[in-house]
C-alpha cells in the first residue's frame, strides 16, 4: 500500500514538472542505470545554475550470507525515488547534488540448514525449527550528497550523458526473525531466536551508508 502511494505521488510530481516546464525549454528526461538499479529521471531547470531532479530506480538481487554458521538466502527488492537538487558552481558540467531518497526497499531472508541447527545457545532439529525466515526493514527517507558531471541544460546539444557519484545515508536495516516449527511458541526457543536475531542485527548495523553510482542518458525538450 505504501509503495502505491509513493508511486502515485511520483507520477503526480512528474506530471506537474511536465506541465510547468515543457513550454519553456526547461525540461529534460533521462534513462538511468547504476547502483540504484534501472530507472529514469525528470529534470527541471529552475535557475541558471540549479536543476531539480525527480527519479525512480528499481532492481532485484538474490545473494547468500552466513551468520553464526547459518546460511541465509537473501532476496533484496530495491525501489527508490530520488529527489535531488543539482548546483553548478562553475561554468562547466561539474555539479554538486543534495537531497533525499525515498526508500521503499524490501528484503527477506530464509535460513538453510541440514539436520540440526544451533540457534542462540541451543541446538534444534528441523522439525522443532520449521521454516526459519526473516525480514529486513529500512528507513523510509535517506539523505543524499554527491558530485557529478553533466548538465542537460547546458549550451550543448539536446541529448547527452551525465554521471553521478555519491552516498545515501540509509541507516542500518532492522532485522526480524520468525520460525514455523513445533517450538514456534516456546518461550525458551523464542529467547534463543532473539539472540540469533541480535547476531544478524550486529552485522546489519555496519551497513549505514549506501554508495550511489549512476550514468544517465538525457534528452532536453
């Protein structure tokens, strides 16, 4: 539901930008690829040295990770909406960017094990644990700062390339584990599951900053 609201707001803001800038030659669109996935941007020139960007990016990534001898399959569903201001301090294509990234990323994990598995301070069988799964939740808004090269509203031709390098301060994701086995409601098992959750959280706490590298192909109207 939250994703639908964000997407509707993005479409509304994009339509507003199109309506206000299309008749004045201050509008550009871009296709983008990078660490925020594949997506695009709507760019509006608001001052002689300031542009505003509204974008969307998406990608899905599956990978493995090990925590305390437990192998986890991690499914990352990255959906972001950057809202950025580009400032051109010099009379060239170099720009400094700042803004926020609306982060609608979702991630799930599932534990893989054979026979028995140590969770917390105890060892349990597959029947006692059942399916071991979890969710990673992220902060909805991430501040962003970066630099780049390229200006859709320069004196050059209508189309061209832009590159950006920056960081998004996403904060550490929050981890929640669950199990479906015979001991799913047992207090001692739940206490040990909480310890396993804390071990994963300790590793997740190290990932507070996300590197942003992107390349854009733009067209100015």
